[in-house]
C-alpha cells in the first residue's frame, strides 16, 4: 500500500463538516472517499488533520490515504480534482512514508477567523467572513489576546461539556491584523477543543467592542465556566489555514 499526503482546500458553507456521518452523505470526507472508490475500485478511508465542523472552511487542510495504484501523483491529483465539487480542491499530493498520519503526526495547527466591519456585506465574501456594523478597538483585542498565550485549561472557552479527557491546550501565538475594514484573528496552537477558536474570537471581539473587559479572560480560566466567555461566532468566518508537522 502506498501512502499519499494531500493539501486540500474547501469552502465548507454547504457541507456538514469534514467527518463522514451515517445520516448524510454531505461531508467533505464522503466526497473524497467516493472519488477514491471511483478511481481505485477499493473502499479507501481518508484521514484529515482535524475534523472541521459544519460550515467551516479550509485554506490548507492536510489529509492522507493509502491505496494501490500505478497512477503518478500528478495523475491522481488531476483525477480527484476532475470529479470533486467545485468548492473542494486538491492543491498538492505526494507519496510519503507509510507511517505518516495527518492527524497523529500534526505538531500544531493555525486557524484564522475573518471579520469585516461594514454596514452592508460584500456579496463575494459573505459566505466566508463574519460581518459586524461597528469597528472594534484593535489595541484592546490584541492586549486581551496575550492573556490566552501559553498552556491553560481552555474548558471555559469550549462547548465540550462534561468530559474525562484533558481540556488543557497550548496556544503558541495570536496575531490580529487589519486590512481596511477587514480584521483577521490568526491563532496557532497544539490542538483545539470543540468551538474553541470561535469562542475565543467571540470573546476577543466583545472586548474590542466594549461589551466585556479584558479581565474576563482571567475569570474564565479561574472558573472554567463557558457562560462567562463571549458568544460563539458563526462558522462561516473560520478557516483552517495551516498544519505543521
């Protein structure tokens, strides 16, 4: 069996997330596996670096699969792209060591949350950007974001509920950049809990809009209570930007 690593891109607005589900064929994983079955005649499972949720996008998701084929990497990529929907694409493909696993070998991931402060959403970006009608205080957002750096229990910044699994994660960096009316929150960490990026972004944004004080972050870490954190921002503004190995 040959092991193939792919970098893929998708607009997730019309899909029920990455992971294959028994009650719907409308997932990114299902779309890929159907094409791979068509290509090889074999049932082939594809593994992603992480399971993006419904409506979430990927600029550069990493995935891998194993199969027997005499096709070259270029031929495989051309075949898969030919039969995928237009909102999903393979950017690159290469043969890798048989032990490579896109999720288990990942060292860190970078997500971006995109916001735009205008009265009327742009028709071309409305599916991938969260629109607000008031421009936030970026300096306050940057100052507050520094409290999130390092290793902490992020349960209060997630929707995991009761769990026996560890909710401790490490955030390596948070960058908040501006480009005209657009604001981008870029977060790199060793892993993320359910809705963690969207809740962190919502909390930082509320601080920038004057709806919360930056000391709320300390209180959330102290109590681990979800209700003290900001709103869970919509999935459409979230993109998986990069996976590092």
